[in-house]
């Protein structure tokens, strides 16, 4: 069963942090159009993008997964992804 993606939360977070949308594109190494797709919920966040998005939004990977998936069953995946992203700076 797939949970609904919560739209608008990334844009709200960026606004709260005073960070530009195009900065998200830069940290994930994608075009602004692809980052806009993530923000609008029309493009899924890729697993490899989670650590960079987590740092940029100043949220844990777990918190991002809750917004994207709404499933607390991602705890192990979250730990694995967080550890995988430790070397990314």
C-alpha cells in the first residue's frame, strides 16, 4: 500500500529556512525543473538524493520519509540511508 505524498511541505520548509528552490536543484545535482517536480510532488525523491535533501532542508531522512511516505516502517531504511550519506559533504 502506498501512502499519498504530502504536497507543499518542501516549499513551506524552504520558506521557513529562507532557502531558494534552485538551491535544492544544486544539492541533488539535477535541473531546476526536476527539483520543482519534487517540490510539487510530481517527481519522486530518489534514495540517493535523500541525504543531500536532508541536509539542505535541515531535517532527518526519517522526517522526509514520513512526509513522502507516511510510513513509520521505514526506520531501518532510514538508518541505512543516513549512514550511506555520511560520506557525502
